[in-house]
């Protein structure tokens, strides 16, 4: 875990930014998360230490896009690729965040960090230098869809940070793609601030290659009357952790989350979500699906926190899981913490395998077992994939998933 | 809001069992060390193996840390400030109930427990435990005719030593957790039940636990063994006087069900919960676990938890035998500053095992009521199923209701379903009932009763009546 050694000594980081200094200071006393804490208890220790084994990649890496061409109207940005954008026209503007505002915002965020809960962010911010940080301020309407890439380079640890401010009444579609490479680690931290009446359709697609690792952390603050929709998909990572923290700062906001993680071989992918209702009339509809095959391990932990102030909250959380092999395992823990009494909150969880009766029905109609399984899986996946915005069809996500299985 | 205040008033029923019995007791000095354990063992004239068991448990306990994962807030317990043995003074051997101190009989009379002959009308055999010792067990002869052994655990140690040696600590090992280790080291009394092969116990068995002394802890241990094709229904009730100090209660209950056997264990827990400011009350740290060893065996826990300042209790089932069944039905009510962290563990080990969890939590006042459960499907639990449902009802906007279900599966050929919901007694519903001429209190009672029905339906007749009364008595009431 050479990165941790480096953090402990602190000196080996050149030209530290103010943010880096603050985070390194916070990490110095206890550089690793507490393995007994609820958030890290199930995390595979050897895989986690493998994540930290690579040396930090500080160089610019040219990004060779193996991806579909984007349509003209889309905006495509790559974090770390000398990314500059300044688009202003009569309907909308997309501007780079000023350095001051960026630092001020991140400092505010850090002040409420918890060492265990936000460890991934602390690590990200202490490793990240300016060029791997993208801060945007978006306003207006009729904004073209945006695609943002974060990628890792082989045999290295990469840290990328994305910060986006959506100004009042702004409405956008944004697809974030995180790509792992052979033997690599990617730490991605994302911060969104949705101002009043803004709406964000957010897609997160993360997929890796052989032995790639990912720590993906997403922090969203929603002001009143904002709407945040998230469709996420994580697959093909040796070790991946997706942390979602959403705070409806004044209530009266809407959040929809549909996430999925697929694990095979001996992979471990986990999703942790924490939804904090800090005002009345909040709404949440969340579904998380997992599929675990071979010797893999899928984890979901979701918590919904409804303090006294959050009256009339309507929140539901569902965890659906498919366990396809004798050696795979699934852990799920949907949890509710409620103090307000005038609320509608529910959660549910199921773990099962493919429906045998449906399989049998299809087989009696001449469909092979493999085809029948694929059909069932495709309907299982489709609910999530259809929720991911921006050019999802071009990515052939469904094909990728089905051919993998 | 007028209605909300009324609901709160309704919930505030004073504790009826807070009296103290003035009786001469034999107590040992406060504190816990090896000598205290030897002394307890000596007082109970225990065989060597049991003393060994206690001492080993004590050594383990010394190395353990008090668990803090439940997030319960209570002042630190000073384990050296507790009396570990307290017994009412009476003649050494009691041959009949007539020799029991009338004051004790009177106490149990006041609690509504029929110990004396003329009151033994209900068809329930009772083992009454007062502080650290068992006072009396009724209907013993009748039970003996069927081969059923029902006595205090101290008697069982003397008379059925082979069974105790074979089974004690096999379900909850001494090192299981902090409080189980403490109990294993200092347990004083409790009940022992043995149902022989093929016998259906002719009557319900019942234990009644009474803490009388303010400075002594209660550490009872219950062991129930159901042999092949036998069945038994066991009821447990508890109360304590009102003291402004906290009393520790750390019990261990072990159930063993062999092939085709069935055990139904029902509890109405009504320990003193402390006053409105949260002063006093029992700290209830209990380890209850059943082992479905045999094929098609069944263990069913049902509980109504209304008392205690702190409740830390997770009655669990280890489902080892093929097609064995585990059930957990619970109603937990917290008020004022009570904290309850309760739930269950269903560990599916054998194939085709089934479990059902129904948990209803009602939180009022400033209380915290949490459901914490674990459902685990092991690699061999092929064809197993679990269904869990946990609902919470909030009364007032100061109480909190939490749900923490842990679900773990390692077997694709198994199914787990879990649902949870939260609701409250809404003004609309109350208004509807009141507009139909139903009194406010009755309306609240009806709604709470409806909310808890799934669980009350599972209680044995004797308790079901009590539980209903408990509701009618505005959520806090009597115990049978």
C-alpha cells in the first residue's frame, strides 16, 4: 500500500494545493478507513489493498477513445485531458468554475466529512492535482446532452474529480463514464449542487477490464424543487465501490435512483447509498439490482434518514438480487432511520435466482435454456438501462451485459 | 394538535407492578470475581463440571468488551456494583407450597400469578423466579405423569445432571457474546424443561421472573429440550419494582428441538421501564437462541416487549435440520426515553429450511425503537425460504423508528423476501372512527390492535388475552 505510506509521510507530494493539504492532514492520523465500521466491514481486504498498491499517475495520458462517435449535438469532455470548456449562447452557458469558488465549495464539503464515510473522497482529494479536476457551472435551458469520461491508465492509480453547479431552472442530461484499464485503480469523486428548480438526468456507467479497481463516490446536494434522476451501472471490476450520498438540503425535492451492479469471477462490487432528508416533502424512489455469478460478491447497503424536520417525506427503497452460482454471495442491507411521524417510508429486499417456471415455459416453446436465461436477464437489466440518459443505445450496454453472461 | 396530545396521554399508563416486597433476603457482597463465582456455585451445591463452566466463562468475559454496535445510549454499567446472588430467606427444602413464605405468595398473587392450590384453576404450570432463585413450580406431579420434567435449573443440575451436562451451553456457548459470557459465569436460576420422545406437553408451561431487589442483577438461564416428535408451548413473563437506579438483567435462553419436535416460546416482557425522565428501569440484555437440530423441527418465538429502559434482544433460530422451521413474531412498544434494539437472526444451514419474521415496532415519546435482524442462507441451504416483514408505527414527532435488516445469501437456490414500512396513527383515520361514534381511546386501541394483529394471533391463548388487555389498557398493562 505505497500510497498510504506516501500519505503518512506527506512530503512526497510536490506542489500541494490547499485542498490537498487539508485532506492529507485529515488522513495523516488514520490513513485507512476503520475495517470494522459498517461502511467498510464487508469490503474485501486483499482487493482493497490491491487498489492502493499502484503508484499515483501524475502524468498526462492521451486518451484513445474506443467509443462510439458522439453525435454532433453532444458535448464530450474527458477529465484530465487538458479539458477546457467555455460555451455561452443565448439559451445556456457552460463555464469553467473559478478556482476560488471551486476551493470554497470543496472546503465546505470537507468540513462535514466523516473519516469513514467520506474516506474515498478524502483519498481522492488528497491525491488529485488541479489538472485532473473539472469544475463546471451550468445554466440555462435546451442544453445539449453532456458526456464526461474518467479513465485509468494501466499499472497506476488515477484520481479524478468532477464538480458541477447547476444553476436555477437549469435542466440537463449527463452521462458519466468511468473506465478501468488492465491492472489499474481509479478514484472518482463527483460533487453536484442542484439549485432551485433545476433538474439533472444523470447516468453513471462504469466498466473495467482485467484486474481494474474503482472507488466511485457521488455527492449530491439538492435544493428545493430540484429533481435528480440517477441511472447507474457497474460491471467488470475486480473491486469496485460506488458510494452515493444525497442530501435534500431543504426538502421539497425529488430523487429517483436506479442502479445495478454485476459481478462475475471473483469480483466484488458494492453500492452504498445514504439519502438524507433535511426538510419536508422529500421524495425518493430507489431500486438497486445486483447479479452475482461464479465466486463473486455483490453488496448493497442503503440508508434513508428522515429527521424530525422531514415531515411528509415519501421514500421507498428496493433491493433486488439475483444469485446465480453456488459460490457467489450477496449481502444486502436496506435501512430506515425515521424520527418524523408523518411520513411514508418503506423498503424491501429480495434474493433469488432466475424464475424456473418462466424458464420452463420458454423451453416448452422451443427456446433453448441459454436463450431463455438471456431473455429473463435482459428484462432484468432493461429496467435500469432504460433509465440511463444520453446515447445509451450507442453503447450497446445490454449487448455487453448479455454477452458477458 | 389536540389529537396527538391525546394519543400521548393514552400511551402514558402508569406502571402497575412497581411495588417492592418487604422480605428478608440473603445477599452476598457486591462485586464480581472468581470467589463470588465459587460462592454462587457452592451455595447451589453444584458439581465440578458446572463450576468449571462458570470459571471458563468468567475468564472469557474478562477478556471481552461490552458491545457498542447497537448504538444504545446508557450510562456505563459498573459490574462491581452489582449483587450477583440474592435469595429470599426460607426453609432449605420446600416440600409443598404451604411452606413458601406467605409474603412471596402474596407478591405473586398481586402480580396475577396463580401459585396457590385454590388459584391453580388455569391450566398452566408456573415456575416462579424471585431475584436469584426459583420459589415454586406448580403442577409438577401432573407433568411427571407424562414424563415431562419442569423444574428450576438448580434442581435440574442436581437431579438431571446428565441432561444439563449434555446440553448446557451448546446453543449459546459461553463465549458467544459479552452478556452471555457474564450470564454463564454467574447465572443463578431459571427454568429447565425436558419433553420426552413423542409427548405433547399436556399444558402450557410458564416462567415468571420477578426482580425485587434494587441492587442485585438477575441472571437467569433457561434450557428447553424437546425430544423427537414432542411439542411444548412455553410462556415467560417478567416485572420489577420501581427503583431510581438501573438494574441489570442478562438472561440466556437455549432451546433444542430434535426431529419433528416443536417449541413455541412466548414472552411478555414488562420490566420497569424507568420514569418519564428516564430515571431507573431495567437494562435488559438477553441472548435467546433456538437450535432446530432435527429434521422437520420447529421453533417459534413470539414476544411482546413493553418494558425495560434498554432492551437488547435478538431471539434467533439456527436451522440445521432438513425442512426445519423458524418463526419470529414480535411487538415492541417504547415510550418516554426507552430504547429498544430488538430483532432476530435466522441462520439457514440445512436444506429446505423456512423462516418467517413479523416484527411490529411502536415508538412513542422520545423513545428509540430499532429492528435489527439477520437472515443468512448458508451454502447448503438449498431450497430454503425466508419471508420478513417489519412495520413501524410512530406516535408523536420525537420518537424514532429504525430498521436494520442484514440479508446475506450464499445459496442461489433459496429465496429471501423482506419488506418494511412506517406509518402513524393518522388524524384522518381517528376522525373517521370517531365520526362513527367510536370513543377516541377505543379508536387508538383498535388501530394499534389492528397494527399488531399478525403477532397477537400467534400468541398462546393465555397471553393473547393478556396482550389484548395490554392494548385495552392503553398500550401498557398487565402481564400473565
